[in-house]
C-alpha cells in the first residue's frame, strides 16, 4: 500500500522544507512507495487529522506519525528488514547527536541567511503568515534580515566543519553508504537549494561533492523538484 | 591475559590525556583487565616498539594498536561478544562524526584554555619539550596563552551546545547507557579536570550531571586518578 507524506509546498510547486526532505529520503531508503501531499504554510486544515500543525506528517496504513525524527524511528522499527536508517540503538542515539548539531549549529545561521528567500518562494497566499510568524521569531523584519544575510554565510560554512572533517575519512556521514545522519544534513542543503540561487557551499568544498552524491540517490530524487542549481 | 595500555603520565602521577581516557573507558567497557603503563611526554623510547611516537598504544596479546580511534575499532571487532562500543557499521560511522565534532569544535578553545595548565602539570623533565612543541603549534608563548585563556571559556561552553541538546532527550550521548561517543566527550572533560581547578562547566549545566554519571562508571574509574574536583 502506498504511504502518504504530507510535506511543505512553496510557490512554483517547490518543496523546500528540510524536515520533509529527511522524511522523503528515509521513505526512499526503505523502498516505500510514497504519495507526496503538498501543504502550504497556511493549509493547516489539510493535516488537522494528525492532531498537530506541522509537516511532515506520514500516514502509513492505519498509522499517522508526525515529526521527522519520529517518522524515521517508526520506519526503522516497522520496516526492520529493509536497509537500516540508524543501525542499532547506539547508532540511533548517535544520529540524534547529528540532528542536535544540525539544530543548534547549522540551522541558526542558515535561517538568517535564507529567511527572506523563503518568504519570496512561499505561495503568495502564505506570505503574510510566514512574515508575521518568522519576524516574531527573528526579532526583526525580513528586510532587515535580508540586509544582514551576507554576514551569515561564513558562520554557516564554518558550522559545517565537523561534517567536512568526517568526509576526509569516509564517503558519507554514515560510512560507505548513506543513512539517516546523511539525510539530516542533506535536508539542510535542499532547504537552501529550494529558495536561493546563492551557492552556500563552494565547488571545491568536499561537502559539495558529497551533496552531489546525495542528489544522485534514488534516481535523483533530490533533483526531482524545482530548485536552484550550483 | 592482561592487556597493556601505554598512556600519558603527568606530574604527581596525573593521567590527563583525553585520547588515553577514551582508550581506558573503551577497555573497561569491554571488561578487559588492563595494566596501565605510564609514559611521560618525552619518554618516546617506551613506545618505540610500536613504530610511532604518541600514546595511547595498546598491546593486546600479539597485537599492538596505536591511536585511540583504531584502538576502539580493534576492541569492538575483536571482542564482539562484549558490550558494543559503536553498535554496527552505521553507528561506528556516526561515532566518527562525534569524534570529528570534538576535534574541530571542542578541542581548539579548550586547548587554548588549558595549555599553560598542562605545562604546569607535566613532569618537570617534560616541560621544556611541551613548551617548545606547543608554543610552535599555538603561535604564541604559554604565558601569552595563559593571559588570553579566560576568553576561551565561553567559546568552549558554547561549543558543547549539541551535546547539551542531546541530553534533553536521553541520559547519555549513546542513549540509555554510555558507549564510545560518550567516552570521546568524557576524555575532554578528564583533560580539563586533570590539569585545571577551573570549573569548565557550570554546576547547573546538564553536562555536569552527565559528567558525574560518567565519573561513576566502572567503579569510579574516572575518579581513580589525581585531579581537580568540581
């Protein structure tokens, strides 16, 4: 049976939510046929059945799972015979570390860098909601944010040092082939790629080659949506 | 048969090498009886048989293994029936991420903070060697370094954000019980605790409680050496 992934929808059919990309890749990793159900920022009614207000939401048979981390755990537990996302319990706990690192170190400068671009790539009917909720979070207007955005490029690149260091030793964060920790970081790059033409990583950065390998996975799943190429 | 761990020796029988602590805990995790062989900074002759110049060096039966990461991999492969350090291959790769994070984010500010203290706690006969080699690495004198040390306390504490975030969700970096990623970070705290009375983490930091749990492991192995208490 096809599972349904409710994921964020932007203008021009864009899909740029980093958390939804984690879920997309996790589902592909488990070889599950998936129907993507697009949900604009303000279309909360579409996922009201899930009991909460944010995508991704996965409906798999009789199960409804919210939150990208919980979706990954559900998939690895439920489809234990398909390739593993985490390895065992120790691997899952350590992948949580990578998720936390992404949350505390990588996202903050990147959100500052992208906030105005996300607004520009939201559906017109979602822009007022996005502006209001995010300006509150940022403590400044999107225009002020855009003005200061260039200051966040270098901190973003610096935040990626641990991942860069890992790739000196192995092809993927999870070793010789990709798994969930890779999908965590890849979602971050899909976020940038979905809303901004700015090359957030340099072409000679080992992370660029890694990202290109990630874009190739699952018959180019990461390239299958409207995005900026670099 | 008892294995032998060659580890760094400081003044007053101190053992403060972060990498040697990783090996100590990994051996205890595997329940291996271990003889610790102390090696001062300049006693390279004691480990010349290993073909290189840095501790830790593990001699286990006919095997000699250098480098804390290689030691952990060797132990997990060789003693696969004892509790796992990494979980499976995905877990091992992800633990490598934690090691890289520690290397690129946590060590640099902490080394700046501790360098002069390490010198003060090296054996008198090792101090000239330590000074020369580390002043070269730091690009400044140990005295200049000591003067600027207080500026590195806050960056060090900030560098620990991902670990702090992890501990909101689980008791150890590796989940409900400790494994190698915990030993990586614990070594860092043992380094500080071995040479400086400065409380590098605040008492109300969740990492303080975690560190205390780590000190309790293996009948208080981490407390079994001369160190500063806080």
